[in-house]
């Protein structure tokens, strides 16, 4: 793994209400993992494979045990994103979606929803 920090971080505004700080670049070799953590204890793993990435741990298993819920959301330009939310911060998450004109399409960690997706419903 190689980490290249950006000092100072590059700041940009993808929307009028949001400013992002790009703090650096992580380069992973095949079969390497990096874990991101929060002060509340939630974790998120990314694993590099020779064909691409595991973007999350199992969304209906380990991810929830690590303190996160996976959501499929859509913005006002019909672009879809997978966002990860701490269950204790769902109100803040919904406020964010509203402020950014995004809508929750579905929670990806819901067993009933996953079963319907699997069946093509």
C-alpha cells in the first residue's frame, strides 16, 4: 500500500452546499485491504483484487456488524450512488439527501429487498 497525502488538501465544491477536502491518494496492490474508521467505531473495508475492488464488506452481513447501512440513492441528474450510513445517524442522512436533492431508492442491506432483487422483482 502507498499513501500520497495532499498538503494542503485540495478543496472543491461539487454542489453549492457541499465542500470536499481531497486529502490524498491510496494505491493498493492486489489482495490488499484498507480499513476506514470513524470516531463512533464504525468501519469500512476496501479490498483491491486483480479484477477491481470489493467496494464494501458483505452488505447484509459484515457491513452492518461494522456499524454501517448501505443505501442506493439517486441525485437530481439521475446519477446513482451507493452511500454508507451509520444507523444512529439516519436523520442526518435524510437531511443530507434532502439538502442535496437526492432520493433514497432503497436500503441495500434489507434482506427482503435483496430477496426481491435476486428474483428480479
